[in-house]
C-alpha cells in the first residue's frame, strides 16, 4: 500500500486534473451558450418546433455541463477531506 505522502500527492494530482476538466467544461459551456445565442438571433420570429427544440436542447446541454462541473467539484472536496484525515 502507498504511503501517506504518496496518497496525498496522488490526490493532489487527481484534483489538478479535475480542475483542468472543470475549466475545459466551462469553455464548452461558453461555446454552447454562444451557439444558442446565434441560433436564437438567426431564427428570431420563427415558431417552428425544430427551432424551439434546438434551443431547448442547447440549454439542456449547458445545464448538463454545469451539473457535471458541480459533481466534479464535490469529488475534489471529498478527496481533499480524505487527504486531510491522513
């Protein structure tokens, strides 16, 4: 079994990777929001169901990213709590 220092170092490395993934997800969320805004602008006034559906799906995708970021943050917090108890 790994020593305490190795475990803490591994947790720190994992948390760094998690933070990088949160940042990448934030960029993806921003790109999706820009896409949604563009779609809304170019389809303004349209009441076609496909347009409404596309806008809704993009909004849902953005929410999914936000939810994923929260889950990752919880994982980081849990790992940090474990590391602190070592």
